C-alpha cells in the first residue's frame, strides 16, 4: 500500500469479473475472462463492475490497495510503470490457473475510439 502526499492510501490494483458481466458458464467463463482482460489491455480501458456495492467484509479490505471500479474508465499508466499488467485467475472445480498478461513495453500509438463507439 502506498500513501500519497496527504497520507491517504492510493488504490493501485483493480479487480474485475467476467462472471458479473456474462454470468457463470462453467469452463466458458475462464475463456471469457481471458478475452475480457485482453480487450481491456488492448483498448486501455477498465470496465465498471455491474451491481458492485462493496465488499461484504469491509474490515478485510480496509488496508488493501485493491478496488473494484463502479464506473468504467480509461486505463492510464504511471510514468514509473513501463506497461500495463493484468492477472487472470481461473478456477475450474479443484484446478486453479493464473495467467499474467501485459501490453507492449513500448506501446505503438493507435487510435482509441472505444468510448466514442460505446457512448455515441
């Protein structure tokens, strides 16, 4: 957890879920999670989580730097961070897998018309 110049915690890690968007679809949910995360990296966009009202146990999140976005937003990278990174955790029964995805360390310039397409 890092603190900014006024002593407040800075939220650095976003948590999302494909299941909240698409519903639970067994092994297809895992594939949708990878696709959703890949699209977030490509479009540099963090989607809001539908229906999120907060953690059930707020005490366990009080010292965390993780947050769940209520609203969709652009995914900016800090100057110190060379690239965007994302982790996908996949759970199928008693099997667990984790995938780390990242964008290019020297990203190419590409137009981002995602918000214009979605909003208008």
